[in-house]
C-alpha cells in the first residue's frame, strides 16, 4: 500500500471517530441542544475546544508561513486578541446572560428595532460565511495538493466529501456535539504542533535558546513595528487585534453560542479568560514553528515561503511517516472546529434571526426541526460555492486576506452594538440602518484603495475594522435622536426611567 492510500485510510478513520462522537452526543437532542447545548456545557471543555475554533487551519498553515516575511509581527495582533477577550468577558457576556439570549443579535431587536436586528444578523452571516469558507478552502487545498492529487482525487471531490462529512456529524446534535468534537480536535492539533516543533529542533540539534538565536540571526524574531505610517505599527496591530476579538468572538454567534451554552455567567467568564491565555501561548508556538520550518528548509535547500511552507517541508523533505501523519491529523483537526461551528451557528442565526422560528407559536417543535435541517443543508451548499470562489482568487497568504475581510464585514456589527450599549439614542428611522451599515464598508474600501494619496503615505492595517465601525457609528449618531423613554438595566434587572438613569454610571448598557 502506498503512502497516499495509507494517509487516506487514516483520514477516514478520523472521520469515523468524529461520527461516533456525534452519534453518542446527539442522542435525545432537540432544537435547544442544537442552538445552545441545553445550557449545560462544562466551561473548561468549552474553553479548551474553543482554541481549535479560534485558531483554525488558517493558523496551522498560514501563520508559520508569515515568519519568513514579517517575523513575529503577527504576535502584536495576538496581544490585542488577548486584551479583547477581557472586554468580551466583562462587558458583553454579562449583557447576554442578563437578557438570557439564544441569538445575541436579538439584543438589537430589543434596543433598536427589527430592521437593525436583522441587519446585524445578516452582517454576521456574511462575515462568518466568508471567514469559515476561506479557512475551509485553505485546508482542502493542502489536502488535495499534498495527499489526494497522487491518487487522482480532485479538489472538487475533496471539497464535496469533506462538507458532506461535516454535515453528517453536525446535522442533529449542533452545539451539544460540537463542544465535544472541538475538544478532541484541539487535542490532536496541539499534539501535532508540539511533535513537529520537537522533531525539527532535535533534527537541527537546537534547544530553545539555540532556536531563538538561530532565528534572530535570520531576522525571524522581529516583533515590534515602530513606523507609525506603516501598516504594522505596534499600536495599530494591538488595537486592531483587540477589536477583531471583540467582533469576531464577542459579536459572533458561532463563538458566543458555545459560551452561552455554559450554565452561568461566572463559568462562562472563566472559559473566556482561560482561553485567552491558552491562545497566546499556542500562537507563539506556531510562530516558533514557522521560524524552525524556515531554518529547516534552508538546511535542506528548499526554497518556499508563505502558505506552502509547512506542507512542503513535511510532505516533500523526507521526514518520517509518523511526522507526516501528525501533520495531517493536526491539519484536519484545525479545519473542523472552525467549519463545523460556523455551519451550526449560521443555521442557528438564520433560523432564529431571519426566519424567526422562535417567535412563531404556530410552529411546532417538529416543524422547527424540519426548517432547521433544511437551512443546514442550504448553508453546506453555500460553503461549497464559496470554497470554489476562493480557489479562483487565491493570493498565497490567506491570513492577511482573512483580516481584511473581517475589517470590512464586522465593522458595521461593532457599530450597532456600541451604539446600542453606550448611547441612549434611537435611530430616527430603522430602515436607515442597513443603508448606513452598507455605506461604511464602501467608504472604507475607497479609503483603503487611496490611502497613500489621501492620507499622506499612511498605510491602514488592522485598524481598518475600527475606522469602519467609527464611520458607521457616526452615521448612526447623526441620523438619530435622544429618547427619554429609553430605559437601562440595573444590576437587579429593574427597568428604570431616564431621570433615574442619569444618576447612574453612564457606561451601563442601554436597553
């Protein structure tokens, strides 16, 4: 049996394990199991599993590849991620638990109106669809190029089969299943990471100190960007990273769906803070791996950069078969926590926020389930279409593409929540909200395209998200008025009038 066939068998065995877990966890499941896991998930299980969700195949493949071009520059963004998790834990999670939300976007309905609510949900659906399919495409590309191509299995067949398998094990259990499959897959991903780091260090006869010195000599450890005008200036990167976390975690139904499946706020906050520290450590190891891979490639005379670095070194440089297996299992394990969770969250958001099945007393549990399953299948087809789209528009470094996509699509969502939480104004006309939310990314696009000419050489980096949100927030403020009938929530959830509210801390959430 040749190597490719054996690797395919290992992949299929891994899928069989996932399906077994899905079958076991989805027994006696219902719609509440699918949407929020019946709110009985263990916080430590969610925290560990969310590492795989937050990192994904994009981190596994693309982050190591960036080291040769920009050193540890990406770690500045990661520091911002870490700060952002504290905002999510102590500002957003208390709001979600206080209102007992199933979909976090229903907050916008209560605070601003039905059109604002649906606009926020649609921007999440757009953002998560693009982000998840971009990650999915990257892993399918690697599998097809380095494993399945030799067996005559095409990219198209690989994509269809993988999406069918994801559909199979998320079809019934939803969040209840994903909490446990993500934990398994995060374990495999981290084991693969550590094995690869350890093996390459041993092969190069390096310890940690020697590894750092060798990378420093090559310029791979460059971290702090000091040029204010450049896109990688450290304050831009940190602030951009912080707001990326606030939006892509705190305002993202996929990530929050798992958090609010924990039974109480205190444990959910434990989950979030624990995950923030774990993520910082894991991403640093991925960057360390990137430096090691470039050192190893140099020693072997392999000239490769970017997203192709990790798979090329592992598959084409004569490494032992066990390392290839670890890489492949790690890659698949990095893929599925982001794809399966996204598919489930998109189904939940579309059913609850757009179709409104929870607001329809005429729909029985069985009818809701039937609708949910149909939507789940439709989103699988949408995923497939976007995977093919990204195949035709691959620029070679997809982690940067992902950050740009987030900047354009999550900005309006951040503006909506910030406007609702930190002002006591109502939109004059709820119908204006989608127009405003579409206008701000368009303005940002033209600003980004002409940044050098219009901004005197200033390069917009990850702060694109902040600029986008700022424009949308300003437009919402301009086209709104103060309403003395709006009340806020006190700690004991007692609605109070505007006069009383004026005596409270101005940072309390508007409701």
